[in-house]
């Protein structure tokens, strides 16, 4: 089946405005009769729930943390893009659109990206009005910086805490609606299944993480804003609780999963220190502005950095990519780091690391300037590693960071299940095969503040009708399925921890479906995942019972879903027999190791339909047309 | 890594099955701990052993493990977030401990933070205080251009200093009165320092302070323990600023009516 993104026709510049005019509205007095479920309280979910509440809908919002303010969005550091052109440096909606499509290596839908670029400006207005303390210039106007190699300064930021500050803005808006009674917030409550009535998403089944209470919730429409699945690699820059459960459960109920193999690896993270490692910490990309990346020229050189003379160092990014050097894009820098470590030239105890050296910059600018620019990052590095980066070079290594793939959505951000809308990192929509820095925050807030209210209204107005009764058979059956699955987890009664399985799955994914992939490895991985899943259901130890605060049970359910989803990811990577963006297939590279895209055969979105656990999912394609940005090869030489 | 580099520790941990059961300190061994581990990774090691032996793991809150989500909340040797200043428990590393150390680990203790299990407490009272007014009332879509209202750089920086609060509640846990004054003051001052926060400034101070009382947090009697443990270094002078706003609004405002108490949704 060929999928239709339902992009309206017309000039791209006025597409969204025209479409908004064409969509149906709901009378203000009627809005409170409609109930909407929003799962997730990160930037996407909190902004959506608050906005829907302001409009007068009856909203139920869910998150698994103890407070909506702790959603993973809180951890974003660098900034948020917008096409304001406050710096008068040639930026425009068109340029942001262009950069995003190109950065995504031509695997995203033009119309969605154009809308995102248009909306970006309104996001900054909204957040400033909420009291988000953005960085400012002496004159009191907003400051911008250039981020991730962009040629214009369009990134707005709040020191190294842009995510937390934007989230607190959205959380404030959400709190205001909670106080007004339009939003009911359910924290420490996890979605475990989606409920369909007559093929439409009409409710969810949840587990209360404190009491274990299983509950049914019905609504006129459901919005998922549950974030990305980068934790499938076990070690990632994501928070420990990030998971695929909500989107995977929706996938099992019929929502197509798009481009799962587009996963982003971030080049500058603190390397693994030992087998106890539970997560990896991102060091801001901005460090690459002044740090020089190198490894010893000789394999197995065990000397301390200071003892390696200049001529025995390999500044490999500067050597291979003279134009961009240490600022080469994320995917290219990551792969280059892996390559030198694979050759046995990595540094640090475990040999999986490269130096990010500030000695030259300190010599040139002085330690004070470097402290001013990166002081808190250097402090954080020292806290974690116990090493002083003013004296010895930092060590960095790539880590799983962001997932471009997600549930397939059309132009209205509706999935293949009518009534189920998906926003933020949970959908696949705007970043193609590779996301640019500072664009995820923008997308989450664009979806939540400015898109979803119009499109959900259109869905509800086109499908009016009462909120279904939670005693209906569909709800009872879904609840029973959830209960059976929990019981099954508790009944295994083995002796291996959930974490040990997660770690093993992560190792498989990282080895065969991480920074570079090939057909043979992917096939092997699919077999290994299936086998690991079987062992999980025989050997896992989940103590206690459902009716209590049960950490193992909570994690067990999430890892069980990862153990199914991992195969989908590998099938997608296997199917996409080209290299593009973050997806690097070793079979498709130029003689000097650059990615070779294949637009003839793969200029489409791959959307997968669930066909049973352990079965190959069915592929559906949404062809991508490029009418406004010319298909071109990325080159950073 | 060679054996000399690892350490063996004795942990005394608060275990409590649920809010209704009594709790007690239980002793565990944590052996072979590497100095490179974070404090929470050390607990992971202990939990791995418990789970493998079929015993319930020690429950503790955590998520980002990088000092920004405010979820981790351990009192380590009597100090919220432990011995290292300006550091959350998740960023505290084991190289700050020695082989043979005894470490006590307890939950945040405050009337407004009932224990859920072991080291996990219910902090929704903090959310409810902010629901009483910790925001600027601006509907989506109604904002003027972001540069229409310039903000002096110093004010923006000071507002940021206040906004850096991660809402962990260490200030409450450290305070002999279990007061949330530093938490409330940080939010109030972030907004009071910005032009966008002016219209609701007085109403905000009154409503949040009242909500804090209602939730069972104590008052501030200038112990300054909060500032000492705050992982983000929020200064206590914001409390004095909040008190000024509160007094001024109590004296001048007529139409500020107390909000009805906030209620949590059923779940
Ligand atoms: C370290 C780091 C730094 C980053 N820096 C930047 C940056 O500088 N700029 C940028 O643009 N992007 C950045 N990103 C990416 C960006 O932060 C995320 O993509 C974005 O915040 C995701 O927002 P979200 O609202 O979609 O999801 P999240 O913020 O992840 O929120 C997910 C929500 O869903 C809830 N949830 C999940 N599953 C369930 C379930 N089963 N039941 C109930 N609730 C559930 C969670 O409780 C949470 O509330 C960064 C990411 C990381 C990891
Ligand atoms: S776990 Fe997020 S601050 Fe410690």
C-alpha cells in the first residue's frame, strides 16, 4: 500500500494557513464536552495539554515521572532554532526549511518542514512571554548563536539549560490549566495499552506506578507525546526512563512505525568508564568550536597524552575534512571516531575514546577565556571523570542520542489509526534521516503549541460522538491483556535482572545496528534479539507483585517491548539498502568512506505494520517528492 | 582495573514497603565498588545482587542521571544529595568515598513529602504550590514579538539564576522546619525580575505562600541550610525578596482572593 501524507495542494508558503482555514472548528461552548488524552508531559505533551486546556477541552495528561517538569526534555542543553533573523545575517523561513531538509539528507516531507520553519518564530514569542530567561545582549534584546555548523546564528538559548527553561515555561502553562480545572494531571502513571473502538483511538489502559492500579480512560481523541526510543541501546544520553512502550503498543494496535532505523549518534559524550555504566553524559557540541580532536598515530600507544609528541598525533577530522575539520557534522564525526578506535588507536582505559584537546585554545586565548566559555561543562566533566580538562585533554566518544524515527503521521500529525495523533520525538515527521542541533525542541513545541489544537479539533469535529463507556468490551479486553502480560512477567520467576537483559540487547544493537550497519550483521542481530527475547521470558527475575511500587516490574515491561521493537529497527535498517544521514550501510560508501545515498530506490518513508511478535513486519512506502529543495549530495570535504 | 582500586562499603539504607508500613534501616554490603561509579551506579550494583537473589531491590527515584531533572533525592550521611557541594546525588561519584566507609542513605523527610517506598517520596506538594500561581498567564498565540519587550541583561541573568532551580526538594529536606521557602522564592523571583512577570507579581507571592502553608511546609526561620545543600546554588536572599513581595501585596492588595486548595486528580 502506498501511504498518503495527505499534504494539501497549493503553494507551500500558504499551505498551512490555507489548510487551517479549510479544517473544521468546534464551537467554544462545545469544547468542554470533548475529552482528550495527552500521554507525555515533555515539551510536546505539556505544550499540547496546556493549549488544549486553554481552549476549553477536558484534558487528561499522563507522565511516568513524579512531576511533569521532569520529562526528559528537561535535559536539553544547547538551544532552540527559529527563523527570526534578529541577527540580520540572511536567515529566513526558507533558509531554515532548506537547511532542515538538507540536514535530514532528503528523507523528510517538505510540507511539514516548511510549516515547522514558519511556526518557529511564534514559539520564541510564546516562550519569552512566559518568562523563559533566554540569553540576552547588553541592549536587552535576545541573543543568538550559531549551532551545529549552521551558517547563520538562529539558535536561542538559556545558558546550558535551554530544555529545562522551555519545559518550565510549558509546565507553568500546564499548571495554570490544572488550577483552572481543564487539565487533570496524572503523574507516576504509565500507559500500557491503547484502546480502539471501531478502529478509532478512543482510550488507554494505564498502570499507576505507586499502587499498581490498572485503570481505563476513554476520550474523543488520544495524543501521544512520549518521546524517543534511544534507550534501546541501553547506554545513551537519554534519561533512564525513556522507553518505546507507548509508541510500540500503538504500533501493535495498528499504527505504522516509520523509519525506525534513523537513530542519531552524538559524537561528543563522555566515554564508558566500566561495565557498571548506566548512562552516558552529553558534552555540548559547542566544545568542538575550540577543541581539537585527535588520537595517537600508532596502534596501541599507551603513553599519556602529554607524552605523545605533536608529530605522533593524528588530528583525523582536520586531516580528512579540511573544510569543516573538528566541526564536521554529527554522523561523520561519530563514524570517524569509531573507525580510529576500531583500528586500535582509541584512548582511555577501555580504548573507546578520542581526545578533545583544548591546549591550543588555552595557549591562544588564555585559560580565563576558555573558563568563561565552557566553565560549567569543564566542571561537569571533572565531576564525572575526576580529570581536569584544563590540564589533560578531554576524552569523548559517540553515544545514542536521538531518534528521528517514530510513529508515522500525516500532515495533520495523525497516525494510521484515526484519532491517534503523535507529536514531538515520538513521531517521525520532520528530521528525515538526521536531525540538526536545536531542532528537536523547536519541533516539539511547534507540534504542541501550534499544530495539534487545530488538527485534533478537525478530527473531533469530523468524528463527533460521545466518549465511549469504559465498560465497553474493547476496554475490558484491553485491560485483561494488560493484566495477563503483567502476570506473565511476574510468573517467570527466573534469576536474571531486567537490567542484564537490557544491557545485552543494547550491546547487540550497538554492535550491529549502531553507527554503521551491514546486511550480514543485521540478519545476525535479528536472530540474536529473538533468541534473547526467549531467554528473557524464561529467565528474568521480577520480584514482588503488581499491587505495589515495583521498579523491576516497571522496567521489565519496558525492556520486554524493546526486545520486540529491536527487530523492527533491524528490519528497517536491512531494508534501507543505502546510506543516508545517520543510517550508514557499509555496502554503500565511496572509496574514501563517504555515505552513498540512493534516491532512485529509497526516496521514501518506510512505514512498518505489525504482523506478530517475531514476524517480519510489512513495509508500506510513502514516496517523497522534492519540489522546493533540489536533491543534492551532502559534502563536507 | 586492579583490585586495589575498588572499595568495599557498608550501607545503612532506609527500607519501607509503602506509606502505611513502618520503615527501618537495613545494612548491606557494597563490595568491589569502582571509584568511577556514580553513587546511583553503586546502588545499581547492590540492587543487581538483591534481584538475582530474588529479593526486592532498593527503590529510589532517578531519571536523567545528569543533575537536571530533580528526580534523585537521597539523604547521604545526613546531607541531602551528599557531601559534595553543588552536586546532585546522581552526579556524586564514588571517588569521594574510601574503602571501608559506612554510608547511611535515607529519603527526604518532611511532612509534605510522604514516603512512597524505601527512598522514594511523594513530592506533588511542590507541583501544587506552583499551580497556585508560579507562572505568567499567557495563552498560546497571544504573545507579542519576543523582542518587543527588552529585558536588561543583568535582570535576565538574575532571573536565570533563580530559574536554575530543578525542584528536587533538597531545600525542604535540609530545613529544620521543612520549609519550601527557597523553592517558592526561586520561582517567584525568576518572574519578579522580568517585565513579563509584573502584572501578577503580588497575587503570585500571596497565592504561592498560602499554598505552601496549606501543603504542610514550615516557615523560614533563617537557618540557611537550604542554600548549603541546593545543587544549583540558589541564594537565600531570594527568600527576603519574596517576603517583601508578600508583605507589600498583603498590605496593598484588595482583590486578591485565596484560591481554593488545589486537588490532585484521582490518580
Ligand atoms: C542530553 C540531551 C540534550 C539535548 N539537547 C537538545 C538541544 O539542545 N536542542 C534540541 O532541539 N534538542 C535537544 N535534545 C533532544 C530533545 O531534548 C528531545 O528530542 C525532546 O525534548 C523530546 O521532547 P518530547 O516532548 O517529544 O519527549 P520527552 O521530553 O522525552 O517527554 C516524554 C514524556 O512522555 C512520558 N511518557 C513516556 N512514556 C510513557 C508511558 N508509557 N506512559 C506515560 N507517560 C509516558 C514521559 O513521562 C514524559 O513526560 C537533547 C536530547 C538529549 C538527550
Ligand atoms: S536523576 Fe536527574 S537530577 Fe539526579
